[in-house]
């Protein structure tokens, strides 16, 4: 099998150099991007626990998306996946809800 690179017939060594240069150029120009994975939760809570749940969520790097107040409060949040276990364990001490 013969491959061409830029109109020039390349041998095995030429292909290695061409692909190697391309890989080096890509790695030199690459940037590191941090991505944080979130989980979306809906929590049915008592009115008296809304503030506690919101504070805990924010303390763990989460975000409150929405709060529905009637007829029973439901808080929709996004929380970091790596903080989910901590969030759930700290909710155990609160007379709560269930995750919808």
C-alpha cells in the first residue's frame, strides 16, 4: 500500500516523520480544559429545611436551579458528582425528603 502526503510519495519512514510531526504540533498547541461533571437532583423538602438544603448545596459547589413552593417544596439542584456522596450523607441528619 502506498500513501501520499502533500502530493509526495512517502515510504514507511516518511509516514512516521509526517505523523510524528503532526502529533508533536498538536500536543504543543493543545490546551488543558477542566470539566466538572454535575448530577441533577430534585428534592422534596419541608418548608423549614429549604435554607439548610440550599446552603449545603452551595457549600459543596452546587447550584440551585429552581425551587417550587406549592403545594410541597421541591428544590431542583445541580451538584458536583464527586460531592454527591457527601451531600447525601449530610442530608441524613435533616428530617428530609426523598430524592424525586
